C-alpha cells in the first residue's frame, strides 16, 4: 500500500474519532465551558483531517497546491476540478 494511502487511512481514523467525540458532547443537555472548547477542537480536527486527506490525494496525483493566502479555497477548487469531490460537497 502506498505511503499516501496509509496517511489517508490514519487521517480518516482521526476524523472518525473526532466525529464520535463530537457526537458524544453534542448529545449532552448542558455543556460546560470545557465541553464547548472541546466542540471547537473536534470541529477543527475534522476540518483539518479532511484537508489533509485532500492534500494527500492531490499529492499522489502530482498536483501542486498553491501556497497563497487562499490555499484552503484553492485546495477545494482543485479537488472539484479533478473529480475528487463534487461541487456540491465543496459548497
């Protein structure tokens, strides 16, 4: 299995853990300040994990991700243009 596939699987596992933790915390009626901070952390980890997966896929296809202030948007646009994700998902 290629190195990038191992990275993708590891990121997927991390995203799934963060989603599970987020679900647990969101199910609580009242949330403490620590739990609210955890929600932000879980959302951040999910978003970063998805970005890392997209970067690995593009890297495996020899696509360079521009280094700019808009690289997050560029990453999504490149992923759509290469058919990695749909335009609807990107939106």
